[in-house]
C-alpha cells in the first residue's frame, strides 16, 4: 500500500487520548471518527486533511490502557489505513489485527516525517520512503496473523472457519 | 524444562494440549465477559458471524454481561447501549446478565458470584479482566471483535506469553497494601515493562496477602502492559472459593524448573505507601516524599475494580471515623458490589462515611473513566484509588489524577492534601 504520513512522536498515546470515554456512549464509526485523537491534538483532522495523510506514525507503547475497540475503530473510520510505532499495547495490537487495520512495529520512527510519501510492501517486509529515498526492512508478521489480516479481519476468518465446519 | 502456570492453563485449553511461550494457539474459552461499552459492538460482530448459518451462541452459560460503566444510565445514548445488552440477554436466555440493582463493578462481581475459578481460561472485553489471575485463572482483556467471535465459536487466538516472575520478600510496612506493591512494581519496570508478558507474583509476602490485595495486584498488571497477572492458588484461594461456593476447579502451579524471561525480586522492608503522579501509573513516589509537597486535592475517589472491596472500605472507615472530610474537597466512596455495599452498611462503615461528609455511590465504574459520578473541572486535582491517571481520564483535559491506596486516600480526605494516616 501507498500513503502519506501524519506523525505524533510521543510515547504512550493511550486509548483515552485516541477516543476519550466520554464519547463511548455511542459506537457508530462516524461519531467515533469525529472525536478521534481529539484530546491529543484538537487539530488532528485539519492537519490530516491538509496533507491527505492515511498512515499514522507514533511513539512507543501506542494504544495502552483500555480494551476499547472503539480506539482502532475510530482511527480506521477517520481514514487511517496503517499505524507504525516502535511498540503497541497488546490489546490494541490484537484489536487492530482483528478489524483488519494494518499495524507495523518499527523502532526508528525518526526516519519518517509529516507528509512523507511511503510504500509498504508486506510480502517483502519492506517500507520505501519516497520523500527521502530510503528503504527499510521491517519485522516479518507471523503467518498466523497474516492469515487473519488477509481474510480481511477476524470476522471473515471466523466465518470461513465456521462455514468450513 | 518445566512450564509456568500460565503456559499450563493455556495449553490445557487447546486441542492438542501443546504449545509453549511464543507460540500462537487457538484456545477453548471457559467464560466470556462484556460490559455496556464493549458488548454492543461484540453483539453486532456475533450477528455478522452467524448470519445465514444455523449457528447460535456456543454456550449461553459461559457468557456474562455486566452493564457497569455508564450505569445507572447516565444519558439517552448510554441507556440505548444498555438496552442492546438486555435485549440480547433475553433473546438468548443468558442467565448471567446483571441488571442495575444486581450488577456491580464487573471484576469484583464475577469472583463474588463464583463465575471464575482456578484453572479457567477467561476472556473479557475489558482490560482489567486480568484481575482474576489472583485466583490462579488465566484471565485477560480482549476487544469486542475477539469477544463476538468467542461467543459464536467458543474460541480465541493467543500468543502464549513469556512470564516475568516477581518475588516479594521481607515484611510489609504499616499502611502498605497490594496497591502499593503493584504501584511500586510499575514504578520500577514502567508502563510497558511487561508488554505481552505474564506477570507471576510470588514470595512470602504474596503467600500472606489477602484475596482483596491479590485482586488489586493482578488488576493492575495491565498497567505494566502485561497480558495477565497471576498468583499460584493456595489455602487463601481455597478458603475464598469455599465462601463463594465454588467447588469445581483445577489448581495449577509453575514447575520448579519453569523458564522465566526474567526474575525480579523486591525487598518490601523498604517499600512505603506509593503515590502515582499524573499522567502515568509509573510516576510513583513514596508517601514520605509526597507529604512534603503538600499537594492540595479537590476530589477523592475510593472505589473501582482496583480498590472498592470490603477490606478497602474497612480501612477507609477506620481512618475517617470521628473525622470530617476537609471542607475544600469532595469525597466519593463507591462500594464495588451490592453485597459489599450491604456488608459495609451492616458493619457501620456507611454511617461513618456519611457522618464524615463523604458521599456513597451505588456500584459503578463512573468516575474512574470520566463517565459520570465525579467529573473534574479544569485545573482540578483528584486523588483516586483507581488504576489509571492518564491525561483527561477523569474529566477536563487540564485536570490531574494521583493514584494511591485507600488508607492514603482517606487520610488525605481529612487533611485536604496528600498525606498518610501515619502523619495524622
């Protein structure tokens, strides 16, 4: 996939910052998207739109805290297709895999800046940054997980298994 | 090479009874839990999965629904979400649906009702599901999609975690509780110090710790990023199970030659009551340092799945008795369950709280996540016995949350600034 980066370098961007609990009284994606990252940066949507970004780059332990799936759902509904961070909190990690939101563990986020145009080649475990001309190797995603991702998420994966049985 | 208790429970729940740390497994689930925030999405997912098939719930007895976060319904939207749970419970004859009046904060209610036992594999669409590791179960938080799939298929995918063993030795100082041990631990290893790992709590201190304190410690394993917290069950566990009427269970223990990713030992002789400063649970300081800063507080919360049990209320009442809540602050006390509320009433704790000028709320997660029942204004500071002090979590984004045990919270409610009962 190809995309443009929006970057927030701080570590521990937790689920309360991604989607504050005060908005969890409704669960429709449009409502969640509207308030996504609001407490981290009230100008998130404006900035994202200005550079047409669809890939979020963030600091370590991204998505810590609550198990609320509304966190990855709000990012997905806001048009984020992939998140790159040095590490992810585990429930956020599995929630993203389950809803088919691509997440990539990559240590050196200094290699990316706001507005960078990149290409992610999952099969070759590689990212190419067209804005800087650099190429990076990324960790291989375990095949157990790529099976879920390539099914389009856990629901399709489970449906397939159920129908097979 | 031997196995840890976590590895043993997980592999026992697979078809081929195999697997060690680092391997992916598809496991059979004993119990699943969801609340008013996470169940509506899980139910939608479930319906999507079974659409066009003859399938239904894999087992209606294994599903627990606890509308406890924004209840009693705080607004129309919350009421609509709770209605989804109620309708679903009726449609599928789910007996473990707890309506307001019978519901309590899920992680206190579920062990109290005997719905989790040693050796169980328990998943909950709530991050603090790791609480039940205190009983020697493998319990972990998952998302709504995991839960929707689990209630349809009875299965969930996991990577078997490596375990970090924590050994607590020495003697506990006065006013030091399980809350202080876990805050101290997170202060040492950081909020991502155990990401993806199991935290196994051991040592003579743990052996002598009450069940309430064990629940508190396992509850906050997630605050270090852990997949689960776990304590090998013993006589204390069995006596608790006996009282809750749980008879069928399997007690596992870690082998003497089990492989641990790390072993960390703490000498408790030097551990004081801890306070976590805004905005992360790892920002801990001992109370003797905190006291010198005279941090004035606007709101005290005593409650939550971390510290709203009878033992917590007993400690708070013993400190608040014959004292008044400082006139500059409000003190909100939340018993975790209806049963705890009733017991606190009979023991006279509720009267102590009301006479001191505190308010006592019906069981709810409410203020812990900034839902309702105690929201902070800009620049306000709260001292809370809850588990997270993230930016803006309890209200305005410019408010601040400090975390402590119930004794520190009660003493501070009297003085108006963060202090210890030892200094009053």
